């Protein structure tokens, strides 16, 4: 009986230690809004890796949490599409990185004129981030609105998402 109590104490201590480590390494956030649709839906829960930026570089396609950019200081979840040294041309509907169109949110031919696009070159430690949604009727809140993001404003990288689904069983 005493050995069983010792075993339970050790299991409890090991479980507590593992949960504490996960709490330090991971941050859990909930998606609010549709700017990352169809990748993430409103209400999805994401796990963010706290030390992802220390151990790994920020690359194209990474989904990151950006803080301290907007007037509300709310964190934003966005996709990295431009890294230092890239030439970015954009307007409300179109984003081109190094001459390749990566977002075309309008089917109208008169929306795209090279002279109408803003053109910037990303300097050291600056990144261009956008949402995945291509809704032309939704106001954008990404680098097209507030410009390139400094690396210090990018806090976390997304590692996974999970969604709790309840299934109703009838007899």
C-alpha cells in the first residue's frame, strides 16, 4: 500500500512538472474575427510557441502574433509574406512581393495599376504581414494599413490549433 502511495505522488509530481513546463513554453489564445479565414475561424484556439522566435527564424508563411501595432494595442494574428530585403508593392486589394502577386482580392481589371501601388523595400528586422482573408469589403488591419512590422513587435509563432467539438449522441 505504501508503494502505491509513493507511485501516485511521483506521478502527480511528474504531471505537475510537465504541465508547468508546457505552461512556460506555450501560450494559448483564441481567434477573434475573420481576418485569417479560411486558415483560422472565429473562435478557434491556437497554441503559440513562446520561444519560437529565439530558436527559429521568421520565414515566409509563418503565422505570428503581433503586439503593440494598432491604436487599440490588441494582438493580431497574421501571416508573414515579406522578409527583410523584399520589395513589396501593395494597395487595398493587391499585394506583390518581389514582382509576384500573392494576393489579388478583386476581379476588376482597373484596380491594378503599377503606378497606383505603394512600393517599399523592407529593411533589416522588418516584416510584411497580412491576413489570409480575401474579402474586399472588410477593412484591412495588417501591413497594408499600418506598414511593415519590426521584429520586436512579433512575439510568438503559431504551432498548432485545436477546436473542441461536441457530438450529440441519440439513442
